[in-house]
């Protein structure tokens, strides 16, 4: 059965990666028609770098993703600590359910509920005044909090509490135990949660479409608006640059892992 498995694996990889290869090849197409090859050219990369809308959306997406990931790590870590380190308090099942609800809830429901919440808050307390960058950051923080909480909680469950107890027996105060023992031990989980939240925020288009306003269009929203009118070659160039950036990041991570080993 080994040849059959190899054949099925080959077909699966071709099905997954052949469209990406075609997209990369046609990003160097000189023709304005995406499906017609007009020769090798870099004109669409020049057009991409001169597009002010895409440049502004890209910088805004990085800002929103970094801020949302940081807030999600802080809130998700606090949630994980409460669920693991604190005993059976009366609100634990409610907190656990609310923390994991975004994992299974459709993004449309999340975006619509956050939009209604922001509208009600604006009418009640006057903040936020309209939809913009702040509302997108808050929405993405809530959306990514669940993923960070799951990652950090799994790390805390496998952590030996005897290390924290030994530090406390040696005279360390609770915040010193947290700073010098707990946080360094869960640092890989914090980094993984931050990267996961950053990726989810950078990739999100559904939730951001509900809670964003004028001047707060992220890069996925701009790409989606362009694709709705037909795929243009500059979108292929942008997708190729994103693929190259992700590939370089994976290669760098593999090199670091091998050096550590």
C-alpha cells in the first residue's frame, strides 16, 4: 500500500500548493489580464509599492495586530491563571465557558454582537465615538483572547507547582514568584500565543468588517474589496510577497530550532 499512499500524498500536495505556484508565476505577468500570459515583468510589484491605499492598510494592519495580540496575551494569561491556579470559585464554569466561546462561535455572530455592543456603549456613555481603529483593536483582542488562554492554560497544567512553592518557601513574595518563576517558565507559551493572536488578527476580515469605520480598513478588507471587482495582478504580487515573508519566517524558525538542538 506504500505506493498508493505516496500517490495520494502527491495528489494532496498538488491540490494544495498548485494554486499558490500559479499565483506566484502570474504575479510576474506583464499582461493586465490575470489569465493571459503576456511575458515576464515586474511592473505589478512597482504598482503595488506605489499604491498608497495598500501601504496604509498594511501599516494599519500591523499596528492593530500587534496591539491586539499584546492585549490578548495579557488578558488570556490572566484568564488561564485564574482557571488553573485558583480553586473551584463559584464563577469558574462561567469564566471557562466565556473564555472558550469564541473558539466555536461563528465570526459573523462575534462581529455582529460586538457591533451592537459598541453602538449601545456609544449611546450610553459616549464611547467609542463611532467605529475605527480602537473598536477593531478591542474586537480582535476579545476574539484572540480565547486562543491565548487555551495555549497558556495547557502550559500551566503541565507546570510543576513545586517550583513556585519552593520560591515561596525561600521568602519570595507572590508577585516575585510570578515575575521570577512562573512567567519565565511559561514564556514559550506566551510567545506562541502572541504569534497566534497576531496571525489571527492580521488575517481577520469578517469581524473587522463589522466594527471598522472610515479610515480603518485593514489589509484583508482592502484585498477583499479588490477581489470582489475581479482579481488584479497587483493582488497577485501582494500575495506573493506575503508568501515569501511567511516562508522566510518558517525557514528562520527551523534554523533556530536546529541550532538549539
